[in-house]
C-alpha cells in the first residue's frame, strides 16, 4: 500500500502542472496577434500628375439662321443631321399673307382711295398755282434788278422783290412735298385694298442660303407661320470643327498652359482620345457644386488631335471626361499614395521585414493620381504596407490578408 505522503506528493505535482499549463494558455491567449494588412511592392512604373474634369464637345463653326425681315416661313423640311452646302437655299421667306376684307371694310378702303385721289388732285392744283407764283416772282425780281441798275427804284424795292422770290420758291417746294405726300397716301390706300383681295397676287420670295457646308444641328422653327425679324429658324455647323470645352477650377486652371496634352475618357469609345489645350479663358464665373459650394471656374478650350476617323460618332454637346496631363514619367520608383503618411513632418512608410512592420522615412517627389514618386529611402521590390492604420506601430507583427484567406 502506497503511503499517504506519496499520494499527496503526486497530487501536488499534478496540480502544479495544471496550474502551469493554465498560466501558459492564458499568456498565449493574451499574446499580441499579428495585424492583417495589405502588402504591396515598391516598384518601377508610370507616375502621372493630372487634373480630371468633366467636359463636353462643341462645334466652333456654328451658325444660327434667323429671319432677316418679317415674312411667312413655310414648314421646314430639314431634319437634324441633314447635310447642307455653302450657298444652298435653306428656305424661301414669303411675304406676309394679306388679310381678308369684309364688305364694310372694302367700302371703307374704296372711300379712302377716292379721298386720296381728291387730295392728290387738290395738291397738284396747288402745285400749278405755286409754280405760277414762283415764275412771276422770278420775273419781277429781274425787272427790279434792271430798274435798280438804272437808278429808277430804291434798294428797298429790290430787297422786297428778292424776299418775295424766296417766299414763292419755298411755297413751291412745300407744295411739291404736299403732292408727294398725297401720292403716297393714295398708294397706301390702294395697297390696303389690294392686300384684302382674295385673288392671286404677285409675291417675291426672299431666299435664305447656307453660309457654310456642314450639317443641320437643330430645327428651331418647324411649323409654317409668320416670323418677326431675328426669329431663329435653323442652327447649322461643321462637325469636322468639333472642339472640347471643360469648366476647370481657377486654382487648377493656373497650372494649365496652351499645348498641354489632354486625354479623353468615358466618351463612348473603347480607346481614349487625345487632344491639347488651345486656350484658357481669361475670365471666370461662379458655379454652385452638387454639394452647394460656390466655386470659381473658367472655360478651357481643347482641340482633338486624334484622327477624325476615330471620333466621327461624336456630335455637338456630347459629354466626356478630360484628363489634363501635367507631368508623366513612364518608369520611376513609386508606391501607392495610401502607403504614405507623415511622421515628424516627414513622409514615411511601413516596410515589412521578417513578419514585422518597420518604420522607414522616405523622400518623395511628385504625387500622382494613384502613385507617388520615391526619390530615396526605398528600393524596388521592398514590401510596403499599402494602407497603414493606427494599429500599425514600428515592430508590430503583421500578416498579409492573402494568407488569412488561404
């Protein structure tokens, strides 16, 4: 039979072993776990510094055809997209149709004609009388001048004759004007009667021709009807003269210059189009953003440099994304923008060595849309944490997400 002391010693040993195992398990459970992170390699590749803005196309050689005079525009048979040639007749602007006179209005118009004829006859009779007085005054002046030269009459009689001659001449001119007014009144009265006639009238159309060769962009007046001077009828333009305009923030516009390369994306084609800045407008305007913020913007005009055959489907007012390329290097050491952070006013990254994060200060160059240029502090191929957060510290154990998914 084992002694009682031996049994107690065995129990003590087993209890100690259990306590040690429990303590070890507890320590293991509280041991810091590796932080899962995204790990990328610092590599040599392209870095592009650019500005992105929405843009739209615009035909620069665009003409709005309007009515030069009041007239009757027939129904336009043109459709948007129809080709036109320079000098081609777009429409014939007809005179305004005459109104129809009822019997009472016709009698009134005929009475106006009779009254105008009588007024013209009276004016012509007054003209004959004025002519006679003018001729008599002229002959009296000639006689007075002859008598004055002979010393028969005083100079005052000669001055009086001259004044009478001037008065007679003025009356003659006034009477002639009265005759012309009477004639125009008669003509107006006759025109009122002719306009009210339901019979055929001679009408001369006014041809409106196309100033350029191009296409009809928009029909602004489809139905037939009377149009006033300046009424828009058609808008035409040359699709080959397509340009692109973008509304750019003024603090970005100062970084642009004529000749700067531009790439057009999301325009509908499989491949991007290319262009270059032609002009930055000198004046800005205020625009409210989608978030309700006031922005100062200006227009930037861009020429498309890609071959015409690649963008024949584009038309006036089409939307696209414009990417202004400020700087580009096709092969340069870089890391993702999200890998960088500030440490003591200097840029830094976390590299991965032996499963632990190590703080590394770097010298950066240009910051692109996705990647930043690294001038010193890293080498190509080194592992870098792509998006470090506050849990990452120098020396912390890390594990890539990919290994957790396997």
